[in-house]
C-alpha cells in the first residue's frame, strides 16, 4: 500500500508540473517571456483563471511577458 501511495503522489506531482496553464502563470509571474511564448505555442490557455497569467505579469512589471500574452 505504501508503494502505491508513493507512486500516486509522484504521478500527481508530475501531472501538476506538466500543466501548461500553471507553467504559463509561473513564467508570466517571473517575467520569462521566452517561456511564455513557447507555452502559448504549445497550447497553454492565455485566458485560464480569468487572465491570471496576464495579471501576474502586469503586477510584477514584466512588460515583455505582457506583450507576449
């Protein structure tokens, strides 16, 4: 049972990391405009969670990320 829980935790963690929309929000917050462009090309939803990525980039003053979004 312990190994099954460990496996499920690893899968859940990997799924979380692989979510393009979450990655887009983190990249926008950090101002990683190249990463933002790549994630958008890969199909990340720029309007996920009410334009959260755009708001995060704007609040942190990352103009290149805002332009990419």
